[in-house]
């Protein structure tokens, strides 16, 4: 093998490793910070902040007023003396090259973000967000993070962690809200296939509404992860409960919207029956 080819292969290997590490870093950031933050999460027409993985968005009146691309983490943004409760910073660039920055803080009340940026960015910022912090709308992300390497408290916990690892294929259960299903490319593909025409419903496609804690469950003798969420600002009429198995590569679920319930993923009869029981337990009703 000539030296030029060896050099090219080495460069490719280094670039591939770097891309994998960047992808892992981006996924970790999304798991920890992704979603919607707002002074008032009950009304999507009021100002909101969104971290969508590839962009930072400031929204008002239901529309984006600022969109920043080329998102990067900047944990040393404040140097050696960060402000109290500081956790990290995400930077981005809006059209024209100005910076749009989300500064994340965490305290006993949850996860918050404040906006910084260039003069034009700050001028376009809604008044409700100027000099103020917006709280994350996802209760899972407002919860204090669990140490990724924490030792199991007992052998039963160790067994549960083992089952979770098999189902999630490397994704830590405590790091995932409902939208976490979409961080796994294969799971996302399987979920969208199960949804079929319902992928046209944004709240189902994004799974970005309020969600309960994801939990491992055994259904019809197999391990699944139970995922439950609903539509922002309209939980009563629009909600979904999913069963996902990475091992089986299946997503089963029940969707309730606009007074109509639909099973997705063609669950076998035994799974469908247990899915109904889980639905009633989750939503406290038989719809």
C-alpha cells in the first residue's frame, strides 16, 4: 500500500471517529436540553424558546422570529467564573452572522434558559424573554439528572437496568423523554412506519408535548419501553401511548385524537389487550 493511500485512509478514519463523537455529543445535548422552554408552557402563542438539535429558535405568536443554525456547545462561555446555577451554553448564528445564544441554568425548580446575542437579535427578542429566564416545559428535563454511572442500589435494580439496556440499545432510560424515541434513527423509522398517515400530525411526528417518565414494561412475555405523551395545550383530546422494543424493532401504540382512538403498528391481540390496560392506567380513563 503506497504512502498516499495510507495517509488518505488515516485521514478518513480520524474524520469518521470525529463525526461519531460529534454525533454522540449532539445526541447527549438533545437528551438533556432539547425541546421547548417558555415563561408559560400552557399557551404556544406566547413566547417560547426551542432547541431542536440543529437549530435554536425563538418563537412568538406561534411563529419563529429568530432561528440560529450551526449550534455548538460552549461550556466555558463565562470563563473561570460562571454565574450561579449555570450549566452550559449553546451558541448559534442567525442570518447575517449575529450570535443567538441560549444560556442554561439549573436549580431546584428545574431547567431554565436565558437568551443573549448580538444587537439585532436582542432587538427582535420578545419583551417577555428579555433579561428573563424561561423554564423547560418537559418535566423529565426539569428533574435533576441522574449520574450515568451510578451503581444499582440492589440486584433487582441491576436486572431492570440490564433489561432497559437491551430495549433501548444504549440509551439511558432516565435521559429519554417521549421525543427521545426519535433520537434513535432506527426507532424513528419504525415509529413513523407504524404511524402511517398520522405522521402528518405534527405533535405525533415530533412527540414534543408533555410526557410522563419512560418506563420498561413486560407485555405478553416481552420487554418494551412504555412512552406516553400528549399534544401541547390540548392533552385532553390528543394523546398517545407507545410500546417500543429495540430488540424486536417494533413500535405498537394507541392514539386518541379528536374523539377517535386508533391502534398503530398492528399489535398482536395479547399486546393490544395489555396496551389497553396500560392506557387506562396512564390516562385514568377508557377512551
